[in-house]
C-alpha cells in the first residue's frame, strides 16, 4: 500500500484534548465577522466557491483561527489559543508540525440551518490532514466520496473548491459513491484530494446540531523528509483502521490498490 492509494482513513494520532464545544461554537459566532478578511484571503488564494454561491447553497461558515500564510503572522486570532490552549497546541502536535510550518488552521462548521447535500469538490491542500472537532449527528449525516477513474497522481483536471460538473463526473470520476465511516465525533482523519472528490450531507434530523470540521493549510508540501513522515502515518493508519479506510481501485475491481 502507498499513501497515494489511501483515499480516507482515521489517523493513528493521540486523542484530542477535552474542550467545551458550546464555548467553541460561541467563539465561532463571536469572531465570524471580525475575522472575515482572513477567510476572504484564503478564498482568493484557493479559488473558493463561496463568493459565487447563494448563501443557502454553501454549507460552511468558514473561519480562520490561525493565519501565517505569508510568513509574518499574526498567528492565532481572536484569542483562540488563550480560550482553548490545549486544543491550539494539539492542532500542531497531532500532525507533528511546528507552528511555522502551518500557513493556516481553518474551521468549517456546517451552517446551523443547512440541510441536504453540499457540492462535489476537492479541497485546495494536497496533504489532506483533517479533524472533526465535533460531529453531533454522525449517525445520520454523511461524508461521501468518489474515486477517479484512472490513477492520476494529481486531479489537475478539476479546479479547487468549486462544484464538479456533470461532464467532469462522467469523464474523470467513477460512478460508485462511497460513505466514509466516522470512527468518532472527535477524530483526526486523512482525506485524499488527488485521487478523489467528496461531498457532505446533512440530514433533516441534524439541522442545528454541531458538525465542525477543520484542516491545516501547510507550508511543508515540498519538504521530502516530512512527506515521508506523513506518508508513513497515512499508511500505518489505513492498516490499523482497515475497517474504516477507503483505498483507490479501478472501476469494477473488488480489492483496493495494494
């Protein structure tokens, strides 16, 4: 098994520290507008679809608690590290990162009124380190995935963070829709943005429940030593959590890529 063949897996890292989810939701609400310029900057850099979507169609209230994309800070924003000291430390430690190696830490809480499917897309980062900080409706809600038709090394043919067109689905993506099984409502996981696309689903029963995903935007993609380290983590995790892991395979094959 190679890391490029792993499309999804919970990660074999230390468990998250305890934190008050209600306070986290309040922090997001209080800082959503004051920190909007950082959200807009990341959107401009990644080609985010948020500005072109009607508000009701975009599932996430994106907010950026940590920003250092340009290398001159400011670092933690809105007092997040003071409010959640153990969690802010864990964001780096869980993945073996130094704070200077992280360009941004981004929270993606599902909008409180949102129901139904988001849109099929791939994310901007190639590393794919993710965390659920809470997933209150994990028994009803879904994270769904599709494999590429052939083993592309990079999904250059699909732009970042914008809806996949019907033609792109037909040309590049396999038909099977795969459900990512969630191990826990506070899990770290890997999501492959090179050989797969994904979409979120929020059930009617879950409207208003907390679902807070997050990811790190790195400045370490070209660091070969670190790449070996996170490749090892991804493969080790997929082997440990084989009942959860999703592997790339050709359409019609019964076994994942070895």
